[in-house]
C-alpha cells in the first residue's frame, strides 16, 4: 500500500506564484458486484475525496497536520455503498496543509519538505473471493481546480468560473486532462490517522450587520485601507469558516476578512491577531482572508476548503447593499470532534460565563491537537498544551488525538531536547522551550492515564520521557537549578519575557521536580525500575536544591517574592508540613499587596486558584477571578470577551483573544466547587469522590462527569442554614460522598439526597 505517490506537476505555490490545487481523477470498471470496497488515501497536505461524485471526506483539513519528514497520516474509508458494478470514478483535490506554507514566520517557508502537492491512493474491492485493486500511478488524470490559492494559516481563494461540471463522475471525458507524474514519497513514517476528525459543531447567524466605509483594518497602515465593506458580527469568538450564499454577476469578486475585535470607532480590525514581522506586508491582505469569484449563474454557495480562521467579525467587500442580507454569511464552527464529558453550573452568572469562555477557547484551539490560538499562529506550543493538559483530559475524551500528537513529539526530539512547538520545521530548539514548555511530554500522557487509563500512551511516551529527563538533568547549573527556556509567560505587567517576576530557577526547577515525580509514577506503572530510580533521584535533587537556595525561612517566602513562586511551591509540596501554614499565609499577604488581584502568568494561574480552594479560601479565589478590573478573568467579560484572552490585562503588544492556556480554573470549578474528583488516588478511572468546597458567595452548584461506565451527577444548594446535596450514580462502579466527616457510598443506579 502507498507504493507510489503522484503529483499534478513540478510547481508548487510560493509567495511569488500561486499554483492552483489540482483535481485528480481515475475512472475504473468493476465486472462484479462488490461486497466490500475500501479506499485509503495518504497525503502530506490536505485532501477532499469523492467516489462517483459523492464527497466522503471525514471532515475539514483531512487527513492531519504534521511534519511530513517525520510523520504522514492516511485515512481509510469503507465505500461499499457508493461503488457499483460497471464504471466508477475515484477523485480528489489536494490542498497545501502543513506540507507547503509560504509563511516566513517560524521558518515554515524554509521547510525542507516543501514540494509539489502529492498523494497516494489504494482501493480494494472484494466479492466471493474475487478482488480488484486500484493504486495511484501515472494513469491518473489531473487538471487545475478553481482553488487558485490555499494556505490554512491564510485562507482560500476560489474562482467559480473555473469549475468543471461532472469532473468527479464516472462518465466524465477527461481526454484533455494531463497525466499525473510520479512524486517522491514523504520521508516520514506513514501511519493511520487515529485523531478525532474535525467536524462542524454548530452554526452562528450574524447578530448585527453594519456598513463600514473608508478605514484601515490594521493599525492605520495605508496598505490595509478599505473603501467600503459590510461587517458581520456573529456575537461569539470561535473558530471555523463562513459559508457564503450569494447570487450575483459573473466575475464579481468577494473578499471576506476575519477578525476578533473592532476599533474604538467600531470598525473591523485585525489588531489583536496580526503582528508586524518579517513578511507582514506581503501577508496582510492574505491573512485570515477568503476570496470568491462568482460564476454568475443561479445562487452560489461556497465553504472555503483547506483553511480555518479564528474570529467573531467578518468583513465582506465587493457586494452591494442588497446582497448584504442575514443569509449571506453563516459562521460554521468546527473543531476536533471530541466528546464533552463535563457539565458545570452555579448560582453566579459571572462564574458560569467564565466556565463557558474557557470551554470555547479549548474547542476553538482543538484542531487535531491543542493550538495556542486559531488565528495568528495555529501552532502546537508545548507550554500551552502542558498547562492545559489536565483540564483538557477532565473535560474531553481526546486521548486518541493526543496519542498521535505525542508521536510527533517523539519524532521532534533531538538528543533529548524538545522544540517549543510541535509539529515544527526545525525551529524553537534554542528558544521558546524549556522545562515549563517541555513538560507536555510528561503531563499529556500522565493525565491521559489518570482520566482514561491509557497505559498504551504511557508505553509510547516512555522513551521520550526518559530521554528528556536525562537531557534536562544535564542542563542544571552548580546549584542544581534549571534556568533555560520560557517561564511564567503572560504574567500581568510583563511584555513577552520582559518583566516576568518569578525567577526561572523557581519555575524551571519546580517543573523538573513535578514532571520527575510524575515520570516516576509512569515508570512504576510500566515496571521500568532503572528509569524510575533516575526520575526519583532527579526529583529529590531538585527539591533539595529549591529548599536550600530558593526559600527565605524567616518569612517563608519563595525567591521572587511573587504570587506564582509562592503558589507553585505550596502546590508542589516543597514546604514541609510544619512550614506550610506560614508559607500559605505569606501567599495571602502577596495577594493583598496586589489589591487581591491575580498577578500570575501561565505557571501561577495553573496553581494559585486550586491552592486557595484547597485551603478554604474559595471566596477569595472567586473574587480574584471575577473582579471587573484587570488583571482578572472578570475583566475579560467587561471587554466583551466570549473566549479567553492571551493575557488578563491591556498590553502594548497585541494579544490574541482566543487562548486556552489560562483556563485551568475550570478544572478547579468541577473538582472543588462541584466536588467531582476523578480517580483521586490514581488507581481506578471509574472511581469518583464527591467532596465539594462551599464558598460563602455561591448558593448552588450543579456538575456532572461522564465515565466510561456511566455519568455521575452532583448538586448542592443552600437552604437556610443547611446544605442539601443530591448525588446520582448512573452506572459508575465507585462513587462516594465525603463532607465534614461524613462518608457514604452511592451504588450504581442509586440517587441520594443528603442534608447537612
């Protein structure tokens, strides 16, 4: 299978010259009625596949996003119902995907694997011992398609005048088409895609349509000047594309730009998602932009293939006022089709909004793997993934998706070192990584095991983990600190790396301690005694180093004298039992010094909310979260946010308004406020302990979690001076309720009401 890769020609899209996506087709004849027909297709880029004119593609952006020098995926389809005795046609269109990008940022345009679009296809039909096999070869025919430009980090340009009717049907006459050429096979391992497909989740209609005239859509740069356009506001910042439905004249050119924000004057802009960098003048009019040229017949419908955007607003140019109807644009929201397994709701609407915003950012950034943002970068930053690893595992059944991404991590590792983004073209081995980021190689498999029992993912990741631990052990300084890479990113008051107040010695060494303990657990599960001993020794040495050099024992203050450092050491258990109370009180003092605001970045926010809840200060945690003044999550709502921003305050540098890596608080809401603690003793993924924390400011909470065996529902509400709990076990094997000394089991199928 996949013996031959084929291509339409020897050219590929560059910044200087656009090459249309190729139509590729092959008619074939079956002289028997098939019982079973399967087809497999592999490409380093994207594809859309048809059988006898029927689009059978699994979803958007098929098959996967990866570095083809390391890993290439294929998809398999059962097409038995679409194939007939006699003449048939298999056809597909190829898109650039990750395999060919013109973007200079992150060195994508310099990738060694850039080449003309190629694919390999294998079709097999069977019936009563008879067999027919079709493999891609030079007999396949090709022709340029109407997709004249596609870059999934930019957009898709489509000229409907170039459509060829019936091109994917069996009786189409392709005599004038060219034969394909043989292409080099990708260097990477070819494996079946097990990641969840990317599918439409829902549609959004515009909540407002506004005519806009004579403005610039980016920072007042004249090159972004727009004479006239109509801005469609969909009310929510999500990820996907717009479906265009229009009737107009032949040759009418429609431009659709996508952005998250508007200016103070109410004009469409891309200021939050676009940064001036090396090639920004070249890309500005391509970035998050789809183009459609009408063929001018009846009503035309266009859904841009091979791309997606992060946006709330769409600016459409080239239409008349009569065409600017509510039905002109519809927002198709799509992401990896993972199953949601949590529910949370409480009496405070601000908390509920913050919960929904975090879920929205999680899903907006889940396209085969978690990305940092769905607009500007679409990168698999390892630090973002690591920081969100547990809350993703709690909320979504996504382990197959992450197992495949961890395969890319394995291939990206070089002498133990990991890059800051995966997949990568070879960048960010010297910057943008470090223990906080690299910890994804441990945290992702660890939490896949905690919430899903996926020992296979531990087995797959073990080699990567031990290589990394040995590598990072060699990066320690004379005090045993690990001080390379990024630290408490997106801390309030900081600009990029400048102004981050928690020392790298704290976050880097603390992270090494944390992942070494988790690695020890993983190696113990796998029976890897030597590797476990190494992880234990590394953890012990890291803790001793931190306790010796990073704590002022007179005040119980961690070096840096900052919320993140104090919360991190409390969370990791760096303080001894007889030190803990004073250290915790020091955290409270640091919080008061900042006016009871959150002054943390990604590291601190991963720990401080949980530390406060665990120590009985849930009301303080919620106050800090919900404040209307920055830095806080509540401030995001005041700014009109419907998803999580990259930072919790205004900053000189434009920041995305759809990042997931500050969203771990939703794990705390489910695990502490609803009290649903999943597999708390790391021995059974179907063991749930209901042990809620009751804030004074909250009067009721509802939550649920779906295990592999059933759903657990937990509710509490205040009735006068008493608390009423309702716990329902709909199929789970081990559910218990623990509160203020009370402990009881809730059997499978049982519902209990408890008044305290």
